C-alpha cells in the first residue's frame, strides 16, 4: 500500500496523490482491472471502432493483376456516457480517534476506501445489470457467446468453452478463466484415473492454477443467471477483447464540511464503464449447478 493520506494534506488532492491513494491501489486490488484488460482514462464519452465481420473471399492475386476491393463490416462501441453515475463514499473519523489511535488510522481509512471501491467495481464489471447509460452493464450481461455446463463445473466443461474460443482465433496467451470459489474447488477436486489432481500450478503466480493451459482467476463477483431456476456462471475471456473506461473524479480530505461534528473524512468519487470490443473473445459458461 502506498503512503497514506493524512489530515495535514490539502483538501483536494492533485492527480499524482490520487494515483497513489486510490487509482494504483484499486487497479492492483481489483480482480477485473488487474486481469490484463485495456484501461482508458477519460471523463468524457469514448468511441472505439469495432470489426463486426470480415467475410472476404479474396484469394491469391497474381503479379500485375487488379487487386479486388472488398468491404469489411465496422461499427462503434461508445462508453462512458455523460449520464453514467459515480461510485461515491465519505469515510468520517473524529479528531479524537486520529489523535489517540495506536495505529496509523489514516492508512486504515485509505485501505477501507480501496476495499469498498474494489468490491463495487468488480461486482459491476462482471455482473452489473445496468442499462449501460446510467449504471454499468457487466460482461456477463453483455456477452453473446455462451456455452452451457448442464451440471457441475468440470474440466470437460472448460475444454468445451476453450474449443469454442480457439475456433474464433482468440489469443491463447491472453485467456483467463474466471470462476467462483465453489467452482474452483470442484475443478481442484477432479482427478484422473490414477487419482492425481488435474489442475496445474501456475509458476508465474504466487497462488494460481491452470486448467487446459488457461490461468484460473477466482472471484466471488460472478453472479448467477436470473429466472425461476438460477444457475451458476463462469466466463472464459481473451482480455484483449475488453476495454474499461475509468474516470477517477476526486479524492478529497474533508475538514470544513465535517468540522461542526468534530470530524474529518476521506471522500472519493469515480466512474467506470466496460465494453466488449470483440464478442467472440468473451464466452460465458452458464447452467452450472452446485
């Protein structure tokens, strides 16, 4: 964790301070933001070109021959509309608590703010059910590519999703499998005929495993399907197919606003949005029973 904010700092923090207090710790703590997705900082709407299809039948062209023209289908992904709402919070603390605390209370407050924002961001990025205009619509709700487990999570289910992804020419090096803790345990308990576990430790991670060569990311932010009989979900993602727009609006030390109650506080406001640039790079595994 970076150097904590103290009550001696100015009320409105400058950008370098905001980066140390919230932006960088949040990016490190967030399962989604730290997964390798592209992050663009912007306070205004951002438009990204999308390749919707390329059905070209152009083949070999000989020397001196006319090169035929062939169109591709393009569209646009627009993120961070001006109507997008913010995550906002104020954490107050009394002057007495600051003065008598046996630990660095300002660091504890900063940690609390980062943890709260992390939970909000990850929940929204994965399973947000907003309209994409005022509240975030997560990738589980945006995704159009799906495969159904039809039972418990298993390595066979993962392999089916992986085959679907590879047929779409994803980048294998950028693949991540996001699963819930329960589904991770189900995969970890699966064994071959000799009784050996089938997950492979990931030597590049302190705590990590791979399944079918794909790194596993465990998160409890994956929501179930809606309806009368909800089922669990996982998601296989080529992270190059995702983009996040981030707008850290402010981080402030509140002195005067809380002065009458003998308190100071740390306030933060931030907006986020997420989009799928290439739909075939995000495959939702639904129908998981537990």
